[in-house]
């Protein structure tokens, strides 16, 4: 049996199952919020105890693959947005799993692309795909993940990194205003500071800042910004925009979408990802109606002399939140068989 896990900054998804005929067959799974757990070991204790009440005496875990939101080295990861260290050797010893692999969460997501069905994605731009061309997987959630797939003689090879922590480069006057606003508060502004759940809150605070009356001198901007960010959530902004049509929330969401498209386009341009761009992560499916109105693609394709080439890149939204789990299951199964 295989344990597959998607370990994010907000939640952990875990499933146990087998890969049969190219399809992942889970027999048990659960979701756990990160809040309330000191580390992943505590989550695994709860999960495996629950599985123990349902498993047969013949079921045994032989392989595990955990996709972790953070850089991985030597089968170990320090999470970026949680104070958790995930160590494959320690997990193997504590839970008696012979082989445990720790991979970057977007390495797992990229590996899961080949497991998707047509119903698992929505096409934004059909483009003109090329077989064996590079592919890009990018996704905003608690942070921003990016991975590439490069064709080799034996199939696609996954290249994952930390592109979410590259510097944010504004492409319009409005984005430049946002950058300046964030620079005053954060110093260096990374892509993830803008294109993520917390980034959406920062954008909403910026919108409020630019539309309100001048502040009293004693009201320090950094303190005011922190208070504004603490009082609203990404989910509330999305609801306010899509359900209530609130002007400030709509402006914030549209600016977020434009920044998202700009960043995704830059990443796709770097390798001319004619094999396709897959927008994953927790946010995109929730804002799909607004993504379809064109702001994302307008920013994605606006690349000067290369704009026509960008329109030939296929772009899809991945609606299956289990993409990382599917990728981990595939990685573990290949290790099991090889």
C-alpha cells in the first residue's frame, strides 16, 4: 500500500491506496487543517490511527511520498509558511514505512498532470500545443508554487524550484502603485507577496488605501496596513466580489488576477511552454468565473513582441484539488516498481 500526502501551508491531504492500470485507487483518506498541529508527525499519528480502525490485518504501508510546500534537500523539507520540518528518514522510522520520499509540493503537482482526466481542467486558451514541448504548472494558495516539465527520451522530467520567491515585477501603473505600497511595508516584494491568499488580502488593503480619505498623521501606515490585513480573509474578498459585487473587492480581485496572469505569462515565456500551462492551487477554481472574463489571459499574453507566441500557449485551470496527491501516488508507485 502507498501513502500519498499533499502538505500545504493551510491544510494536509492524506490518502492510502494503490496505483492500478494507471489509476490511483484510494482506500482511505482525510483532510487536516494545519492549525492545531505542532508538526506533521502529529497529523500522521491521527491519520494512521483512524486508518487502523478500518484496515485489514493484511494491509501494510510499504511506500510513501509526501509533497511539501517548501524547498527539499536530502529527503527533507523545511516548510515555507509553517514552522514544520518534514524528514523522510524520521517518518520512516517512527511509522514503520520502509520507503518515504519527500518532494516539493509542485514537483508532486507537475507529476500529477498526466493523471488528470478531461473533467479535471477547464481550458482558458486552447493555443496551438506542441508535443514534447515544455509544460508549466503554477498555483497560488497559501503561497505560490511553480514547476516545469521538460521532455526527455524516457518521458517528462520535473524541474521544481522556488520561483514564488523571485522578485515581483509590476507591468502596469496600477501594479507599480501596488509594488510601491508593499515595498514601504515589506522591503523587497516577492511574487508570493502578491500572488497568493495573503497577497490577495494585501491587494485589498492597497485598494482601500488608494480610495479612502487621507490618514491622520499619527496613524502610521504600517500599523494601519497590518490592522486591515488582520480583519479580512481571501475567502471574504472572493465572496464580496463574486456574490455581492462589492466594488473594492472586485477591483482587488481583478488586480490580483492581472498580477497572476502577468506572473504566469513570465514563467511560461521563460521556456516557451507550448506543451501547456496548468494553473493549479486552491484559489483558481474558486475564482473561475472571473478568470474567464479575460483579465488573466490579457496579462498572460501581453509580452510585447512575443505576444503572438504567447497566444499559442495552451492555458488550463486545474479544478481537481487532489493534483498533488495524484502526483505523489505516481512517484511512489514508480519507486515501488523500479
